[in-house]
């Protein structure tokens, strides 16, 4: 798809969002989809499906430090659509984000839902995956692995999987300071690997420094995904303006995009969730 005619704002299809400058305003656009049996099970509460669909898109806006403007929804009709609307109303109200429109269809088979989120940049230049500089420190917000624990049946963490919290305020606070930023959707290690490749540096990660929700399953917490925390880099003289944990450092690009506990990671296989 990168061979197709691309707008400069598409950032080569290598970032979380498109960045579109119109007059004095900079718009941030993203689109995420969710598929039945992949992103939710057939017996899932439609309220939670709606919440997660919106939250994952808002998380992408958070990674750009954007202020949400509105959403466009693509919805396949199915069972308990009224419950889906209840969940949609709840999260739109929670984050004061209006629905702009979209499309509703009827189809056979497993459903696929899509959402386009539009935001306004609160700071320019807009953060990208590709800005990490040699000597920067690597940080994450929150603790990783809560969604994994919910998926395997831990009731204490169900909200982390069903109703994730997009880090919008943290993203806006970080935007003026970070050199690179993205949200963690497919696993910390895989997303750090992607950031390293985009930035043309080697990210050296100390796994013992990564905050996790389940120390007994530390390795799984690093790879699972669905956390929607923020991964970012800052110059060493910048104090982070949000609660976060330093987990590594950006080093000169070597033959491996990532070093994990001193061991080179040369490809992304097994680092996280890949479609």
C-alpha cells in the first residue's frame, strides 16, 4: 500500500495517525477496526465492544497529543444493537467527543466494526514514531499486562481489557517534550521494535525496569498487547511531566533494532501480536 499515491500527511503509512495541515490548524486522523472472534468473543457485552472501539482510536490520538474533535462510525447491525449504543453514549460522554456520522449496514457472518477519529493537534510538530534520538531515555506509562490477565480470567482486571482508558491528558502533556511517541497496542516489545526501526536507532530495553501487573508472567506482559499505554522517548535533561517509568535508552543504530537485557533482537517475530 505504500506504493499507492500518498498524501504527505500519511507519514508513509508508518505512524499511528495521519497529520493534515489546513490553514492555521493541524488535524490528526486515525482509523481502527475491530472484528468479531478476533477483537471480541461472540458472547461479549456490546456495551464493552462500543467502548473499546472508541477507546482504541482515542488512544491513537493520545499518542499524537491530540484533542479529539469527533468520530465517524462504521457499524454492522447485529444482536443487542441498543446495548452497543448505550456503550457508545457512555464513552462519548466520558471524553466529551461527539459522533459526526458514519455508515450502518447489514451483512452475514462475523461482524467488523470501524471507527475514524479526528483530533486537533495541541502542539506542533506533532509527535511521531520516528523521532527518537541517540541518548534519549525510553519511558512507558502505567503497568503492562492487565489486559492479558483479564483475558485469561482474572476478574480484577476486566476493565483493562473491556474498557481501556486512552491516555489523552498524558499525551497532551507529553507532546511538547517528546522526541517520539506511540501507544502500546500490540505489545511493548513489538511496538518498541517498530519505534526503533522508524527512528533508525537501537532501543536498549531493560526488562527488569518495565512495570508489569503480573511479575510471575513478566515475559508475557511485555508481549501481550491491548494495554494502550504510551511509549515515548525524551532527551536525558527533560523531566517527564506525567507519571511514567524509564525502561531504556536510545543508542546508535546497530545491526539489531532492539537490545533486550543486552541481547540483540534482530526481527519482530514473537515480540507481540501481528495480524
